[in-house]
């Protein structure tokens, strides 16, 4: 069995003055939905210092786990709330190089 995981990157362009509200919403979503889903390995929220963006970095066990997350009704309920605060993009891939010190 491979240790490879699926990486999901979601860059969000935040509406002016809404970064704190978006981060609070994303934390709530992670606590109540994401962490309960099968196949989720890790989630990180990365906030831009200028308040203009947030990146959601998450690792999943399989592509099917990502698709199950996206189709989960609890997750779907968050998408309109997120859209009120930011525009969302998404990219799925796998790590091809990593350096840790």
C-alpha cells in the first residue's frame, strides 16, 4: 500500500474585511463536518497577511474521499456561506516533492 495521499488546495479570494469571518466559518466547518469524514488526513488554513486571501490545504486518502466530501449534504450547506465571504477555486493533485527541515 502506498503512503501517497491526495492533496486538495482551495485558494479563496476574500471580500474586503471578511477574512476573520471566513476563517471562523472554515474552522466551524472543519470541526463539524471535515473531521468527521472518512479519508480526511489533515487540514490547514493559511491566511494572507494582507487579509485578501485564505488557502485551505487538505490531504485525503483517496480521490473517492474528496468526491464524497464534496457531495456530503453538510458540506454542500457550507458552500453558499463561503461564497458570501469569498470566491473559491480548487485544485486536486498529489505531492511530487517535499522537503522538511
